C-alpha cells in the first residue's frame, strides 16, 4: 500500500463544488473538451487533487484536470468561466494507496480500508490526497470505475500517540 510519486505536470482548474454530481459533470466536461484542445499524446489520466482538510459534502474544494505526459499549453479554456492552468504537482515521498474498482460512489469503502491500514501502521495523512481516474465509469464496464486513491503519509509521532491514549 505504500509507494512514492515523482513531480508531474498537471493541467487543471480548482473549484469548490456543491456535490458529487457536480464533480462528475466537471470530470465529464474536461474529458470531452480538453482532448480537442491538447494533443492526446500529452494527456495522461484525469486526476483530482483534494484541497480540503476536512470532508465538507456541500463544499468540495477540488482541483480537477489531466496529468500531463508531454508538451501542453500553459492554459486551456474549458468555457467562458473555466480555464485550466498548467502547474507542477510536487513529488511525494510516501503515499498510502489503494485501487478502488467498482461504482464511483462506493469509493468511501476504499477510503475506509485505507484509513484502517493507516491506523494499524501508525501512519497519518500529511498532505493533499489525490484520486487518479484510471478508468472512468462507462468506459467499457458500465458504471464500474477504476480509481487509484493516493494519500501522502508519515509516521504518527510518539507524542501524538501518547496524547491520543490520554484522551481515550
């Protein structure tokens, strides 16, 4: 479950979205419009970087776009009000990862398994999580999706664990 990732280019836009349906519509819009404006040989997977530290179901602060594998423009206009911007996602030394296969709305089960692994291994989340959309729903398997969930992690400090025991 633990791995490492290198620095990569990300052509994306950041928005606060009101619900998962809005996220899915944005992903579909990016999936449909960006390949007409950027060479498909430069486009990797669609990815989502999670910007919020705590889950807010009515205010999903996300950055959504394509991981870039080749040459890409500095910006890509999606619509009059939406422009994707090219920037660098930093390398992450230690990632806890899990691949979710199934309905996209069932990802919370995979997050739960990953959270259990973190707890058993005395790890904590130390940065922004990412979801790499390896297969979007409707691409050959109906509602089934394949999503790699990536969380940057580090060891829980002894002092933090001792404080948690005191609170329990």
